[in-house]
C-alpha cells in the first residue's frame, strides 16, 4: 500500500496542497453528513412527542433562547434548520465533486504532456527498443485510465470512506446492537470485494496490453496500405485487430460486471439489516416508542450509507482494475529519468577546463576523436576507433556496405547516440555538454522524409507556427532546393496540402522539401542519409545537383551507396565493420576498391 501511494504521488508530482484541500472538503462533508443524519432522529421524536422539548436540556435552552411561544414554532424552526444544513451539505458535496473532476482532468492533461515531452526528449536508444503503439497507448489511453479509472475513484473513495466512518460512529452512539449487526453485514460484502482483488488486476493488465496491440494493428494495417492492397492481405490485419478487440472486450466486460456486483449485494444486505434489527429490537422487549427515533436515524443513515459504501466498493475495484496504468506510467517516468541521468553523467564526465566553453558557433572544424560505440545488448561493436576532421564548408562522403557503420556514425554525429568512448568537438569544444547548441547547427535529410498532412509551407518550416514563418526565408529555401518551378505551377502555391506522409508529392519532390526544410532553418551542417537512394537516375541527378549547389556555403555530410552522388565530395571515407579503412578524394578511394 505504501509503495502504491509513493508511485501515485511520484506520478502526480506530489500535489500536496490540492490533496490537503480535498481532504479538508471531505472532512467537512462527513461532519455535515453526521449532523444532518443525527438530528433527523430527534426531530422525529420531538414531532411525535412535543413534550420531549421541555424534558431535554438542549431543546429547552434553544426554546427559551429563541423566545418561542409554542411547541409548533420550535418544531418549525428545528425543521428549517435541518433543511438548511442539508442544502449546505449538497453545495459542499457538489463543490468537492467538481473539484475532484477538475483536478483529475487537469492531471490527465498534465501527465499526458509530461509523457509526450519525456518521450520526445528521450535518448534515441529508448525508441529503438520501444514500439510507438505502446507510447501512443500510454499518452492517450493509460493517462485516461489513470485519471478517470484510478485517481478520481481514489479521491472519491477517501470521501466515501470518511462519510461511511462518520455515519457508523453515529450508529454506534445511537444503538450498539444495530452497529454490530450492520458491521457484520458490511464485512460479508467486503469479503466479496477482496476475493475480486487478483482477477481485477489481471483483467486490467489484459485490457491495457490489448489496447496497445489494437493501436499497433491499426498502425500496421493503415501504415502500409499500398502494399496491403497489392498483396491482398487486408484480412490478416483485420484478424489481428479482431483478436485484440475481442480480448479487450472480454477483460473489460468481466471487470465492469464484477466491479458492480458488491454494490448490488450491499443493497440487499442493508435491507436485511433493517429487518433483522427491527425483529431483534422488538424481541428484546425494548421500549417500542424509541424504535421510531432509532429506526429514523438508521433509515436515513442507511439511505446515505448505501451510495457511499456502494461507491467505495466500486472505487476500490476500479482502482485495482486500473492499477496497471499507474505502473506503466510510473515505470516509464523512472526509466526515462534513469536514461537522462546516464546522458547527463556522460556529459559531465567529458567536461574539462577547455570544454567549459559554450558552444555558440561553428568557425573552423568538427573533430571526431576515437569514437567507439556498441548498441545495447549487442555482441559486436558497431564503431571502433573512428576519427575524422570535417572543416567548415567541406563536403564529406561516407560509403561502405550495409552494416558497415555509416548510419550509426551519422546518428552519433547528430547527437542521437552517445559513444561509449571518444568525443566530438567543434572548434575544440565538446558537443556533449552543449548538445542542443550543436543540434541547432544541424540539418538532416533522410532517405524517407517525414512529412505531415499539412501545407508545403508548414512542412518546409517544420515545427514553426504559421504566424511566425518568415516568407522571405521560406522562398529562399524553396529556390535553393530547386522547388520554385514546381511551386509556381500549383494553384495554391505553398498553401498546397501534401497529403499524409507526402503521398501527393513525387519521390524527388519529397527530397527537395527535405532539403528546403534544412535550408529554411539555416543550419550550418547538412547531413544527407542516403537521401537519393530510392530515386530513379534522372530524379537522383536533379536532387544531387541541388545538393552540389550548397557546396562551399554549407558543410555537407553524405551517406551514399552510389558513388555518383559523392563524386563532388572533398573527402570520402570508406567504412567496413565499424572502422575507416580508406579515406581521400574520389579518385583515391575508388581506385582498386
């Protein structure tokens, strides 16, 4: 239980003030419940026997203090007071529930944003081992389950528990025998709740896992729609989705059905209690005149106790069912914090007196010094003792067979992977304590350009709000990328939609949009990761010309399989099995290759 609450407070970042305010509201509500229910019995007793007004010390003091002249006046004032108390109680109950819902939905939004930020800033290696469907499930569904299925029930259960406890205390003061009877009835109900503990946790985990696989099946089916239609394997993805939807439906329906079972049982148990208590009260020859007052208190208390206990049992079952969402969110936050601490330790370990300088610009050279890298849990080393110097304005080519380490090297240069040993410096300053500053100098054009279902303008100025886009910079980027002729032919120009993932553009046009994006953001170092590999010869030649036109004005790093795309490079590095085996100009590297 302590571990559960420590995880809960960690996820909501210890909102102690809000929780303290809620606790105050709950205590106030439970106090008003006791007062409201507790005075119903005396009211019934006085209404049926007005003589009791003058026999009771408190009643007679109020009678004389208010200068009342008749018993009916006292009964009217007493009844009005009860009505006012109940309306105050309604207002406070409404306010506390409203605050709970506001707090819950605000926390859902905040946790979803924190998760999104954590995933976006997570080390690249984190994403290499995680499925995006699982991350989407956590941001979209698990935060909803945590807020609505766990946190709000947890808060309302505290409220209901305090109200139930207060009413039970009132009952024991009114009649101990009745209290013992109702406790016995409630214990039977809570034994049923305890029996559902493990099944509910299991169903919660199954529904969460099925939810992630539903997103994964949809992503796979719609993500490769062209291949799916050509091959004719639509039924394969439909069956995958059907299987997971069925699992989700079974686990969720079982959980919802059994979660409500204790509530129905408690209704029957409380009716049983009232009947049993009446029979026992009469059979023990107690004064029947007191039965009206006692039953009045217990009837009102039971009516109020019933929804409180019912909601409490439903909340407990809901918490158990959705506890898996707390674990998923908590462990992701923990894992991401540990990953970021590793990166921070790595950065601090590379800092020395020289590297304490701030990385502000690229003036002369980028140096890779004895870079070693091995992927997590991999047997073979990916890069070993790689060193090179890239001078400002140079064009560098990286070639080699598949698996030679080209992309790994580029990922390290981009700051996506951190080497096990070695360092990258810009004008003698390590990039690692200043990684964001270094990445602000980089433009990246991969083989498959990521395009959003938006306008050309938004895709070129990627990540910049529409009202902040500089039109002059935008058009200059279009011209440098040799997209201007194409844009001028479009009726809507740069406001033309490109479709999801750029399906309305040709392969060459998509690559030029990627180049224009790098130019718009005014990056000093441009990295082309097999940017022309999927293009036909004619389109490749046109895109290569666009890249060549940047030579001298930008520092360029190109990964290529076809030598024609790096013919113009100043230095070419040939990699094999994670090491540089040859370097030089085009003629030197291609000679006797």
